[in-house]
């Protein structure tokens, strides 16, 4: 029952993160009136796809990290282990990475993600896989 609730929570949060990424990614692709930094070339469908994918993966990572943070906090409140406290610190650092790697944050500061091709998304995909493994191991 405990694992079923956790699995449902993970699925719901990942789906919500994907929907949020789809909804908010057009903001990333819309340049401001006077950009402070170079803007991406118009009409580049591959760039639009990669930036949308990166936005979605960033939100999925944030959802996975939030789930892990809640799980580790619950464990820490039960056993007060320094190791668990270290895991909470690690997860907070990963949360900062996930937030700052999100293209929406880049746009807020006037920068546009372009020119890296698939390398725009690959680091976030690897982070997602690592978080999934960590979540699986932590839920055992």
C-alpha cells in the first residue's frame, strides 16, 4: 500500500510536470521586445523542440526531486541520521541545478538557449535517470 501511494504520487507529479512544461515552454521561445542577449534564429523547429523538451525534463526533474526531498525529510524525522541529512543537502543542490537549468529561468535573466543541439537536453536526461534510480532505491 505504501509503495502504491508513492508510485501514484510519482506518476501524478511527473504528468503534472510534463503538462506544466508544455504550457510554459512557449514563454521560452517568445523573445522579449528588446533582448539584452542574442535571440535564437526564427523558424528553427529543431531548436523549438529541444527547448520544449528541456523545459519538460527540467520540470520532471523538479517533481522527482520534490518527491525525494519529502521522502528523505520523512526518513530524517523518524531516525535523525546524519547520512539522511546529507542526502537532503544533496537533493537541495540537485533542486538548485534543476531550477537553474530550466530555460524559463534563462529567459527571465535575458539569455536564450540555442546552438547546442541535442546537448541542450542530454545532461537533464541523465539527471532524470539518476533521480529515478535514486527514488527507486530510496523507496525500498
